[in-house]
């Protein structure tokens, strides 16, 4: 079983910054990737940023140049530094761990989510 726990989030004014952190633990053979997704009321959960263990990074177009994802492979953690936040960044942010067991079976495990609100 894999456990994914997020921290960070909160209320910030437009133009401000926040940092989200996520840690994966439990029984897995390897982590293939870790990433952040977000969901606003009435909308689908969308990719924000994702980083594979070999270093490949993907960002949503809407956050490029403002958000930075970083991983610590030794600690099984992923952070999301969010700068120049906008009201449209308001959402619940979820961490996703893509892991494999020794047989190569892939498991996708979500965190519980953390609220980010950008408002004056």
C-alpha cells in the first residue's frame, strides 16, 4: 500500500507565492513519477506539473514560467513552488504518485488534496 501526503496550500493574494509539498511512503518497488493536479468546482482534475524519476518534466501551459516542480528521489518527495499566483489558480491541488511493484504492476495513488485560494 502506498500513502501520499500533501502539505502547504492556503490563502494568498494575487501575485503572491505558495509552496506545496508531497511525500510518498509505503510498499513499492520504485516510483516512476510524481506530480501535481488541480480541480476546481464543476471542473475536471487537470495536470499542473509532473516529473518522472529520470527527470522529464511536463507543465500545463497555464502555469509555465510561474510554477516550478522539484523532486527529491532519495526522500520520495515532490514540491511545487507557485509564484505570481492568479485567481484562476484557485483549486484543490492533489499529489499523484505513479509507482510500480517488483512485478512491474503500476499503481496510481492520490493524496487527500490541499486547498489553494488566490484572492484579495
